[in-house]
């Protein structure tokens, strides 16, 4: 089951225990990387462009529930933009 990413207005919440802060996320990423090898042959990624990313599953760290995450509204900060 694909889980939607949180936005600036939403965040994740575990539907079983109410956790809002701790999750293990399994994701698939398709990316193009510019890899620079030093003279000893050690690679270092200097640039990375993400072409696509899919959240495969989200597990709650508190109750260990898998894919029991919903999007809820973030609390209002009370400040105007």
C-alpha cells in the first residue's frame, strides 16, 4: 500500500496508538548521481537528482503497526504568512 507523503499542511499519525513523531519508512528511489572517484578509487556522490520516489511502507516505532498511518492536519502556529 502506498502511503502519501506529508505536506506543509499535513503530517503522519498512527491510527492505532496516536504516534506523531517516530516512523520507519521503506522507500524506493530512482535517482541520477554524479559520482567522483578520488585517485585512490574512493567514490563520493557530489550531485544527486531524484527522478522518482515511492513510499512503500511506514511502520510505527511505538506500537510496531505497519501501514496504519494516516495524514492529519498540522497544528496552526498562529502566525500569519
